[in-house]
């Protein structure tokens, strides 16, 4: 098996359930912030799903499209692209009409020292988008960082857990949610808010970071001793299918895998695969950023890719020399400083 050729396909191959959903979806799909870590695979998944259905609607991806090959990859997959700065009200006003919008734009890393830009991206832009697409169904990505650290023994925050973000990034993400909620309640905009943590790609993510540390003999910080993860392809499918749940007032769903994953246990599994003894520093805290996604699992089923499969694929990817992005998650951060 050519690991480098076959594993990326698992990110963009739609399930039968997604194809059936897309066959019933009316109108075009507009993806805002498509040039980010998840956007390209989400757009290609949607395009493939519609390609297998009886409908022929447009999938349109919007981003600034600076450096990188995101735009060429999208267009090669049949996704139309629009270059636009979403901070520019005129650019938002000029975007093509769409009955369905997936909002992926946002800013996290680099917040410290540039807090004003993070707040502009995470709060001001949603106001422009909510008003421009008031007649559309909008699925907006949020984050589990809107919750406080919760006791590991409780199994993660549910949608009913009071919000309490730590740090300005999490606060601005709660601001994004509140802006969408405001326009949903005042203008009737149909919105679904997805609190995601953490999506796993073969090129980046918590599994890659832990696996690399084990292979290279670097100590692994156990301060944030437990996490949630979900295969990016599964998260993409949930996002697309969540268009059916967009409502006024907004529907809120946690999106992640079913396990509370021990970082120590995770490192030990990679140690077995690599023949390396993991090294650790620190001790596990009693609290962590954790989410309970049982509501999404009830509605969409459990993720198709289980945790141990993700671990195996990640190990195979690294052993085959697959490319890795220099995009650390900073999952160890407990003070919300990104």
C-alpha cells in the first residue's frame, strides 16, 4: 500500500450518509475561510458528495488565498474560488449568493500582542456575514475553548455547561458565538454553532505532535494530561450535515471524538509502534479542556475513524516520510495565551 497516496483520500471520501444528505440539500454551498487547515478537505468532500448525488449545485470557497497551493487544489477538485478579505465590508457584500454557508474564518495563533486583530476577525467579521447572508442556513465553527477547564472525572463539558473561556482567544470565540446569536434572534438567521476540539489531520494535530516527540526522544509535557480528538474527515462531515440543524435561536453542538484521551496512554501507544520508550515531564492535572459530544454522536453516529486507527495512520505517515505542517496546536496551554 502506498501510504502517502492512499491515506489522504480518507480525508475527502464522503460517506453514503453525506451523499444522501447532499442529494436533498437545496441551493449552493459557500465556504468562508476555506484556505485554513480544514477548509480545503471540507470543500473537496462536499464537492465529491454532490458529484455522487443527483444534484449539481456549486461549491464556492472564499479566502484571501495568500501563499500556498490551496486555491489550485480546490479548483482542481471542482470547487469554485473567490479571493476576498472578509474584514472588508465591500468584499463581503460582493460575495455570491448561497443558500448554505459554512463559516470557518477565524484567528487563534498570534493572538498575544495582536489581540485587536483576533477580536476583529472573530467578532466583527461574523456580524458582516450574518447580516449579508441573513436568508441562508449558516454553520459556524466555534471551539471547545469557550468552556472553562473541567474536571477530567466529569467526562467533558456538555452544551449545557456554562461558558467560561480562559484568555482572549477563547473570549473572542465566545464573542463570535454571541454575535451570531444576536443576529439569529433579531433577524431570524438560522445558525448552528459547532464547538470543535481537536481535529486530526496526518500533517498536523495532537497525534502528530505526540508521535514526533516519541520518535525524537523529546519529553512530553503532561500538564494538560487529557484531550479529545476527532478525525478531520469526520468533523467535516458533521459540519456539512449540520446545515439541517441550523435554527433560530442557534443550535449548539460539541464536535469531537467519544474518548477522553490520556496523553500518557497516547504516547505509550506510539512508543509501541516506534519501538521507543516515551519520556514525560510534569504530572497530569485534574482539569482539562474537554468536551462531551454525545449529542452530535446521537444525531450523526459515532465517527467513522476510531482513535486507534488514527494512531496507526499517523505512525505510518511519519514512518513513510509524509509531509508535516509546522502548525503546533499548543494543546498544553492552560492559560489561554495563543
